[in-house]
């Protein structure tokens, strides 16, 4: 390369982070605060979430970086309950969208397995 005005040249540039959306599928839901004499019948659905953040932060992002739970502390008797799903992601990953806001669970008394 040759520069007609001398050997020194100034370059200016702008570096910007690339924002991406990543789909995380089949995330399990944890049950929190359920009375010890009760249990959830069947399996809870798995949920898909979309997270948004900068490319480098989300490069190794997996479903292990997302926590989903339902709080059943208000459940005192068996029955069917529709409860909100609580979502947690690290601060660098913004929850962009999710496949469900709430789930329906069936709660029953724990069976006595000693019989």
C-alpha cells in the first residue's frame, strides 16, 4: 500500500454488538412450594422460549441458562389449578417471547406406597 500524503493514515471505525434471538426448546418446569402431602399428577409441559442478547453472550446459551418454575404454595387441597409460569434468565439475555404464560396442573394427595 502506498499513501500519497505520507506514511501515516488515520482510520476511524465503529464497533457495534450484534444482537441475536436464540430459540431454546424443551425447557422443564420446576414445582416450588408444594405442600409435602400433595403431588402433581403427570408431567408438566416443556416450554420453548426466545431470548435476545448480544451474539457473544448467547453463543453458548442453552436451556441450562433458563429457569422456569411454578409456585404452588397457595395449593392446600387436591384439585386442578391454572398457575403462571415464572421465568428467569441471566441479565444479559432478555426474554423475547415464550410458548406459554401459564400451565394447568392437577394436584392429588400423595399415595401411601407402604400399602
